[in-house]
């Protein structure tokens, strides 16, 4: 038997392999017997493992010669027990493979490692560690194979725990990820294998870890933080790790880079991403007819999926007929900006309203050609496009390395530009990206132009309506009036609400309020026609029902299909008010004592219907009484029942004991705290009687 090699001696420094088995794991797989042989060659120690390996109980072998464990065949000319003890004392450590005798008579190969142990009394004992050679060879072979596999295998190998954190991996996988092995340990796969599949890859891994599934040769498209510019395709196989060799539960995996072979798959994935982005853009851009909201929807759609920063700027034309002049500076207004990068990128895209670009800039080039352009953020770009040094410094420090400038042009009108920026962590813009940006800009430009045209129509309608409404109502010593008009929101457009107070012959006063169905310029024009016609008819001193009949005929002739009108004619001499109603909400009458009544006996059909006569009713008004005329925008809103609005209006009128102006303000503040969704009108008319018997104290105008 040869002497032990230096590498077999404990204490020799050996570089650790990439995979080290814990002693507990090895002992669980290979039965290890511990026994001691004294100076007389007798067994003096006998562990539980020795009984399992040799079959003898401790009481049967203790104090017996150690030769009982071996067949009669000599080992290097001596008995096996004698030779093991002699070599252990002489060399300090010795190992050998020796035929061994089991209690049942079976002979088997056993590996021994022997070394001396000295006790407190100076007596020396040879301690032996013995294992069956077959099991020991199997474990050694497995460990050697795993060590060689992780060290030399050209494909990626990985061991993950139950939480999908890296426990072990080989250099081939680390090279694929572009990060050292030690950077992986303890971190999750999601941090190194970044996919755009909505979490499908992580769900696949979890099904392996939690359900014991096996995945074989599944293609996955991903990026890694170490190589963010490289989109890889990997063929992955994963399997659950068992406890067969004492390992922790988790997932084992093999990963092969098949990017070159699967380039078509990469291109298809990129195409799907572009289509998905366009689909989200179609659904998310232009949800309102507000220019700033539309611009914000565009930048929020593309960041961070398509780029790291984006802005939208509209051109500040001097007049409607101005065209782009390449030889003149271009002024734009930034109306939306967003970035996913840390400062100073946030400072770069925000905090700036007006931007001036010098003649010949890249902005001019994009607007002149009508096509997107891609430019690197370099000295040439900064010199030609960025006027202010502070902005140039911010752009350099932001980390943005390339910009894609897309013109916003719709219906032949230049709206402005949108810019997309990428940092150095992303690949540069490609030809496909230019096409995608052009499509996004085209859709956004159309939405912005729609919003612009809508705003123009809104402004025209609002201007027309305000021009047609009275700027100052008629005044009378017998009637004090307060009035308020609020146009609807930009969502609902300007409506056809109108009102008037008219002086009539004989000292009489007419109060009118109406509403034309519809919104925008047509409703405003119809409202103006009805108001002017009503004013002309009122001067003829017609009875209210006769006036509405004439107004109804005019509405039918003008093609006004549906409009409401409430007409009240008050005679201070008699204190009597004559009321006729064409489908409008009934007036409310607040008596001087605070009680509120509804004048709803004569609700007629709307104007434009025809064929139904109108009726007139009379009510007596006393000093201090207040009439309230209003439109549905005051008491009705989407999701709010009109009865609740009417009740609220009654309560506010009952509580109104101050001036008419403060009462009108209070009604609007309480009923429309967030503004109206539709046009809203309220007219408050307080009666002033000079007859001493009818005077009611306790009120003021």
C-alpha cells in the first residue's frame, strides 16, 4: 500500500471548487463508521455508524482484537488491523481501501482513514473512519462531475431557491447576463432576466418551484441590466430540485443563448411591443378635447416603455396665416413633459414654458420635412438647437444620449413637435422606432387639432352667447333684480340658456328665462333669435299666453325644434303677476316671511312643438316677495336627481334674508360648488311696493 499523498493530508491548502458539499450532506449519503484501536490492537471505541457498517453491536466487539473486522488475508504482509494501526501511528494520517468482514460473513471493500489521537493520560488511540467503498465512490464521482460541469460547461447552469433567488450559477450564465457570479447570489431572477411578457416567465418559474413542473427548451426573450442594449433569446429548461442529495428545495436550470438562431422571434416580439404601444396610444390619447390633457396622455403613454423622457411643444404662431420660416427663430410652448430618469432630467423637461429654437435647428428640419428625425446629443446638436448654456448643461448631465424629434402636423397645419429621449442604458432609436414615433405623433397631432378646433368653436359659441345675452337688465323702482349666468364646462359645450328683464308700457316689468336644446354655436344662435323675438313681442303688451303662442310660431318657422320659455309680466299698480310657461321649470316664489312656493299650475309644452295652446295664471305679489327664475343647469346634474336640486334651491331661498346679490352668490356656491356641467342661470327679482299697507319689514335689497 502506498503512502498517502500530500493532498490527502488535512491542513493542506486546496482552492475550493465551485460546488462544496456540507459534511452533513455527505454523511447522510455515505455511512461513516467511527472506531478506535488501542495500543494493544484492541477495539476501544465503537460508534453507531460502525454497528450499521459492520453489523456488530458495541458489547460484542469492545476489547476484542480489531482483526475480527477483517478476513485472514494479509495487507502488505501483515494483518489488516495491525497494518492500519502501524501506518496511522507512523504517518499521522493514512488512508487505504481494505477488504472488510461483515458480521454475517460477507466481505466488502471499505475505505479507511486512520490517524492517532492522544488522550489526557498520554495513551494513544488510533481513530478510524470507515465507509463502504461503493457509496463513497458514488458520491465522489457525483461531486467531481458537478464541479467539472459548473467549471467547464459552455451553457448556463443555475440553482435557485424557493423564492427564485440565485444560490449558484456558472460562469457561462454570468457572461450571458454581463454581471459577475457574486453579483447574482441572493438576488432574484427578475432582477437579471427582464422580460416584457407581462410576468409570464416569472409565473413559469414559480410553477416549477411550487408545483414541481418541468420545463424543457422553452424560448424566452429578455434583457439583462448588464447588457441593456442586447435583447437575447434563450432556450431555457427548468426542473424542481429534490432532496435526494440533501439539497435545499428550489429550481435547477439550463439556459442556452439562441439569439442568433431566433432573431425572427426577437423581431416579432419587438413588433408586438410596438403594436401594443400603438393600441394603448389609440385608446389613451385624445380621451378629451383638451389640448394639455391630450399632450399629457401622449407623454405618459411612451414613458418608460418607449423612451426615458418625452415632451410635447406647440408652436406659438404670431397669427393664423404664419408659416414655418427656416431662417427665423421658432418659439414653442411646452405643454406636457415627463421622465423616468432622476434629476437633472426632471429639471430639464420641467420648469420651462416657452422655448426658442435658432434658425436651422433640428426642430426646423423635422417640421420642414414633416418626418421624424433622430439626433445624438452631441456638441453639434447642442450648438445648432439649444440656445441657453444652462439648458445645454442640463441636457448633457441628464444622461440622455439620443433624441427622436417628431413633428405634430394634422390637416396641413403644423401643431408643434414631440420629442422622445433615451439614455445610454437603452439602445439607440432604430428605423422601426422612427416609424412608430411618426405614427404616435400623427395620431396625437390629429387629436390636438381636434382639440384646437373644438376650442375655437367653443370660444366662438361662448362669445356669441355672451354677445346675445343682456349686458345690463332693465331697472325699475318696483322690482330689484340680481342675476347670474355660468357657462357649462368644456366637456358639455356652451348651451342655449338665456334670460332678460324688460321695461313694458304702463310701468309693467317682464321677467323672461329660457333654454334652447343643444350646445355650441347653433344653440347660441337659436337662443339669440328667441331672445330678440321675445323682446319685440313683449313691447306689444301681449298677454303671456299669447306671447308664447307667437314665439312658438317663430320657433317653428326658424326650425327650432325644442326650446323652453318662462314669461312673467308684473304690474306694480295692481301687484298682480301674469305667468305663462312653455315647458320650463316652474318659478319659485319666496314670500317675505321666508316661505317658498312653486308656481306650477300652468306647465305648457316646449316651443317648437306646436298644436297645444298655452295658458296664463295670475299670482299676487306683496312687498318683499322674491321671484326666482332659473334653468335646469342649476338644479340638475349627471348623477344628481333634479328633485334634490329643487329641494336645495328652496332651502337656500328660504334662508336668503340679506341682499339679492349675496343670495344669488349663496345659491351658486351651495348648489354648484365645483361649477356647472351645463349652462346655469338664476334671476332673483324682489318686489318693492309703495303701498304702506303692503310694506313688510325685515328685508333689504
